[in-house]
């Protein structure tokens, strides 16, 4: 059995962007009708959670293709995801 010590190994490449990404996540969840809360979300299905993350990637990818400078910081991360698919 794997025990969690509630520490995450996920590190933000740009720590200052964490708040913006969190707001973006909630905006996308709201747009998709996913009842995401700021706390525990264990009541949501993997389909609901996956739809939020997937739609976030879709929007970021689309904005990168358009050359939107706001999303340029995501380019390396998106390229890494695509390379590992």
C-alpha cells in the first residue's frame, strides 16, 4: 500500500503563474458545468476532471497556434506533452 504524506512533487515552472492557472481552471470548469470547488473534489468523476484539464490544454494549444503572447510560457510544457504521446 502506498501512503501519501500530502506533499506534491509537482513544481510550477513559473510559480507566479499558479494563481492564474487556478483561476483559469475554475473558469473552464464553470464553462463546462463541472461543479469544481476550492477544497475536496473527490465527488467528481474522472470524466468531469479530465474534461476540465483537457479543455484547458485545448484552449492553450489553440492560443499558442494563434501566437497569443500570454500563453508563450506554456509552449515548452505543451511540446513536452506532445512528444510523449
